[in-house]
């Protein structure tokens, strides 16, 4: 069933579990995430990032992912991740996305607040949830793409109250797209932020966070964690393996079978780590 996750993420922030949102890049990984979610009876978000939105029109993503989410046996939302473009956000809302992230993290705080506010005003009319970011989480693979800027507690408070976002993404030491190393999370800052803001916290760069830190985060007011790279790696590595193992095979439906299973496994592992009730 499709859902805007507002209530579910709020509940998660106040419970011992966190809702993972997964970046997907096609039908195969989207359906793999939903199968994993159904098997474990967990809610989740199918998230489209800039790479995916550049690859296929947002309207096509909306139709495809909405259909998958509507048929799912668990609550699934269709989310636009890290968007800096007002028009694309409007197109996503029109295309049936259930939540959007306006990423003003590279802007001065006044501008970030002003633009995020414009998005929340429009999105609320359509019952679409909004995520904003304060502070900035850098990228391991594209230095300079985003600043490395820990969230200041006062900024988080101001941003949350003035923008009326549903979820607040913060920078507490994470790094996007880490493949083989892990980030150092500053739990003191995370604690201070959670003690001072009333909205669920979102943590980006989930692939590069230590398992022990992810488990620790379930005790904090974190409602959502974004995970991308570990799924892309699982799919891509298994696909390479399949191509080498079956040099005569040209049918991509057959070649995609094992990589899709690899995505289900990584996704299930993440769901289990993020539920301390297990
Ligand atoms: O917004 C997407 C994420 O923050 C994913 O980060 O690719 O490091 O898991 P990741
Ligand atoms: Zn991110």
C-alpha cells in the first residue's frame, strides 16, 4: 500500500526501530526492496536520486514506483531524494510521489530556510511529506559535491521551526557513498539535536555507518535512514559475477535474477539491523 510515511516515521523516531529508505535505479531493485519489506513485514521508502531522475523522466518513475507501492502488502512510499530543483519537485508531486526532499544544504541558512519553506507550503496541499537538510553530508566519490559541515544545534532548531518540514536530515559525521570504510558518528551532536528539535531526524549515508552505530541510532529520535551504495554494490557485483560465470548468456532477465536476490539479502539485513526489537 502506498503511504506518505508521516505517521510511521514519527512513530519510528520514538521507538526502537528506524525506517530505511532505499535508493533504487530500476524495476529490479525496487521490487527486490518491496519483496524484502513484505517478507519481514516492514515499511520502507523507494527513493529516486538525481542520477535516477537524469536517467529516466520523473513521470515514468512516478508511474512505475507508485504501481509497485500500491500493490505492496506493507506501507511503501515513493520519495524524491536530494532534490535542489523546484520544478522537478513539482513534477514529482504531480507524478504521485508521496514524499520529497528539498536539499538546500549547500546554501546559506537563510536561503535554505526560504526555499525549503516554499516547498513545504506546496507539498502540504497535496499531503506530500517534506524532508529538509541542515548541515551537509559530504560524498566520498565526488569531493566538493557537498560540503563537509556538521549540523549546528541552533541551526537545526531554527530550520525545523521556520520551515515546517516533516523530517530533518542532519550531518553528524556520516559520509555518502562509502564502499569499504565506515564513518565516525558524533553521537554527542546527535543527542543535542534530538533534545532540541521536535521532528524526526533523518540520517543519510547509511551504507557507510557501522552496524553497531546503526543499532545505537535506533535508541535516538532517528525516524529514517537512507541507504543507497550497499544495494548498488550488491546488484553490480553479483551482475559482474554472473556475466563472467555465464559468458554465453545474453538474456538480461536471466542475468538479473541473482543480482536481484543479492539486493533482497542486503535489504533484509538492513531492516533487521534497524529494528532493536529483534
Ligand atoms: O540519500 C541517499 C543516501 O544518503 C544514501 O547514502 O549511498 O552512502 O548509502 P549511501
Ligand atoms: Zn543522501
